[in-house]
């Protein structure tokens, strides 16, 4: 089982470069561990949530970016 600290790290990790929906290579190790855990615990359902910071004041653009990031993680 994945240790809780990996989930905590992932929660606060900057997986994406600013204004991007491309997963950074440096974060692939953490995502790999989370994916392994999810596969090992397939009886559970998982929800992917992402957000974008408020550097861009266009709320609609931020919502689109957040959705693209969630899809990128799901498809990773």
C-alpha cells in the first residue's frame, strides 16, 4: 500500500508547469507510486481534482486549465 506521505506530497506537489496541462517529468515518480497503489486497490473509486492558481484573472480559462489537468492525470 502507498504510504500516506506520498498522497500528502501529491496533494501539494506542483505537477504542472505554470499555465500548462503537461505533467512535468520530475513528478512522474510520485504519480507512478500513486498509480501502483490505485491498481492494487481497485475495489475503491478515485476522484482526480486539480486547480490552477489565480495568476490569470480569466476565471473561465482557469476552469478549462483545471479540467485539462485532471484529464492529463487520468490519462497518464
